[in-house]
């Protein structure tokens, strides 16, 4: 039934009033804490803030880059001083999300995103991944060409290439033992050995997850072999993360085991993008390309934000309108957005069987914390690599894990 003119006018006025009310909520200042200092230093976050403020003239965005985010933000969360938009600490139990964050369901994005349920609790989504990162072998094509090497497809080929690279006076693969956090890759590699993106949850009932033949031991054994053979950087005490990127760009380091996010950081050090290759990391001799599709940090909105509508609008903007994913080296979290990164094309050209990482259960996080295993942070892996007794290290962590279960 057609509406009469007065009624149509009334409906239009009410609609415009409600729309204006919603838009009016997007205003005021918000502070955004991020882990990507590189994107702050190169001006990307300032550009995105200007673009957001142009869309919402009443809004003001201040971005604060926090190096070593995992550690540095602990005191801010304890003091309830963690800004308006931030990333969810990896070891935070899901049950505590409502204490710190606002639900994001009202953004209406969940059906369009990868890993939408990763930071869910009950029926609410408390964060969405800032990007999607394939994990793999980042290699210097110029070094490989100079030495007559082909990208390795098996672990034996990787080790053979590493020996050739070492003999040339270069560092085959930067583990970044001194920095610590890049060693989280060996936590992730466990999913490939287990062939299961949910493997960690099975550890909650396993009394000896570091025993011989099990995925964690297999992953750490590869890392230990690379370290013991001198295939990684000689300085394993100092944090040389930034220097390692410069060394890669200069051809002094040939490989990394990292996510796609590192690629634009390497380009910013001066290496041509065409000289950077990216393929699934060959952890076994199966001759099958197996990759990990992983979520990155989850972006959340503070429960105590004074401008929650603006903070949520920023999350929507970053994921759906900005070029954050391409600049940061990710696949977009939005399934329908395509990547312009050639390295991702190379990666997928290997037709890998992809294992999609799943969020860890609260029980796994609880046990890891009790055992003192700093999951995805790297310190315990550094201790294992430096220790002369690998078997003793595995026994130690089996004992710690069993004690955590008993408690």
C-alpha cells in the first residue's frame, strides 16, 4: 500500500533523524595501540588516520606503536589504561573478554571475515583479525640465483641449500633467537606435523606432548638442528630483528621462516620486491606442499572507551576500506578482497594443502600458563635451542606439562 505524502514525509524525517543520530556518535578522540611500529614509522597509520577523519570529520585518531607489544601492554591492561582500540593479548582467557572489550557483533561483519569466531565468547565476537597470514619460507631470490639454488621442496633440500649458503659466507636462515618472538613459528609448525589446526587442544589430555614422535618434539627438533648446524645467525643473545631485515635486503641472510607480513618490511629495507620469494616451508620430506593459514592479532574495542562508536568505526574502516592488508603483507580478513602481493601468488602456485589455524581453548592457555610455557612468545624455545641437552629439555617440558595438569 502506497504511503500518503504526509506519512512519507514523516517516515523520511524519522529516518534522517536516526541516521544523523548514528553518524553523530562517530566523533571525539580515540587512541589506538598497535604492534606494527614499522607502519607507524613509514607514515601508513598517519595516512589511514587522515582518511578515517575525512570520512568522519568529528573524529580524531591517535595511533601509538608499542614495540614488544605482548610484554609492554601487560601493565596497561592491569591499570585499565589500554586505549580505545587495541589487540587482544594472546594468553588472555576467553572468559575475561567481557571484562575488557565490547562485542563487535553489531558491525555485521562476521559472515564476510576469515577467523570471525577466533575471539568469541558466548554469542559475542570481541575481536577480528587485523589480517590473514600464510606462514612459509621467505627466501632471497638473488642469493639463490647467485648460488645456483632452486627453492627447496623438501626438508633435505632445505638443509642442502643451507649448507651451500653457509659455505658462501652467508647466513642461511635467520631464527632471531635473540629477539625471541620470531621463534613462535616453531609453535605454529606443530600444526603441520600434527596435520591439525586444532592440535593444541588435544594436548590438554596428553601427559607427555614433548615425547619422541609427537608433533611438538618434531617441530622443535628441526629448529634445534638448524641452530646446532650453524645455519642461523651467530649472535643469539642480542635482539637483532631489525638488523636481520637489513642483512636480508643486503644478501647476507638468505631465508626466514615467517608469515607474509614480513615481506613489505623487507621491501622497506631496500630490496626489490621481485627478489623476494615466498613458498610453504618444507618441514618434512613428503614432497607435498603444506601451508598454514593463520590469523594475526585480533583488534578489539575497549569496554571503557568514551567513544565506542568511533572505535568500532575504526575497526570497520581498517578491515573493509583501508589498504592495511596489502601494506602490512597480509591477505585481507575480508574474504572478498583480493591481494596485490605477488609473493602470495607464488605461494598459492605451489597448490599447497592449507591447514587453517584454530584458536586455542581456555584450558590449553590455562595449562600453558601454569607450566610456564610462553606459547607464541619464544622464550622457552630459545632456552631449548641454547641448551646443550635437547633430550633433557624435552623431559623438562613433559614434566612441567604433567605437573600443570595435576595441579
